[in-house]
């Protein structure tokens, strides 16, 4: 029996892609750089904001311009991260059932820590452990944020399960010594997830309950 579930945020609990795309294109437009489509942004996300910006700007963009786009994105996204974002269908009900079963929940993300905490507060106010990119905690797929979440929840590796939607999440779970449950409703295609051999694949949130 698992005592804790550690969730990725973007593409797992929340559909954040539209707000990420809009914020990215605002930042790109400010530097007269070409916009990116939703499908392009879907492929760019997963390794933190700076990597998103590096992938989105044209090849050969000067580093100082990359940094300006990065700063513009951060400031704009923090103000607009809830414009179109919403929880995936079934996620609120899943979290309610986990609470009823007294299973602890944490969120770990490569998104900026301030945005992670803001989104968690808005959409999942009962989730007390929400960790984003910040000083002293290496980005996923490093296991640092997962270890910190387990420490705060007071659980061991044997008592925890990791849930995410991407190749980065599968690697993160492996590095942390946790089984990974990959979800198919997020930002990566099922074929890619299957090729990386996660412990489980689910297609609907409530399917997670059968794995506990």
C-alpha cells in the first residue's frame, strides 16, 4: 500500500499549454522573434523555463537576447498563468479520493517555484507540498525535488509513487528510485512513453487508484 503520490504538474494535473504558448509568444514578440505554435511548444516544455526559451528562439540568437526573452516570459507568465489553464477532467475527483484514503500528495515541477505555488494554491489548495525550480534544488530529471517532497511528506521510497506525463518524468522517477505511472492525457504521445518502459500507463485519472 502506497502512502504518498508525487505528481508532476504541467500535462499531468493541469493543462497549462495555452498559457505557456501565449506567454512565450508575448516574450518572443517583444524581441521581434517569430512566434511558436501550440504543437511546437508541446515539444519544447518539460525541462524548465530556460530550456523552453532556448528551444523556442531561432538558432544563433545572441545569449543576451535569450536572457531578455527568458525574463520577459517569467514576468508575463507569473501574471497570466491562470488565464486559460485548467485541471484535467477527473483530477479534482482523484485528489478528493486520495484525501479520503489518507494518501498524501505532493507536486514537483520544473516550472518556476513562484508559479508552482500560485497554481497549487488556486487549483489544489489542500496540497501542502508544491515544489518548483528554485535555488538549491536541481531540475528534473535530477531527483532532488522528489527527495525533498518525500522528506516533507515523511515517506520512504517504498511508500511513494510518481505520476507524470513525459520522458523527463520517467527519468526523474528512475533517478529517485520510484515506480513511474505515465499518463496519456498530457504533453507527450503514448508511443513515446511506452518506448521508455514506465512501470504503468493510465488513460484516465481514476485508474491510478487500482495501482495503490
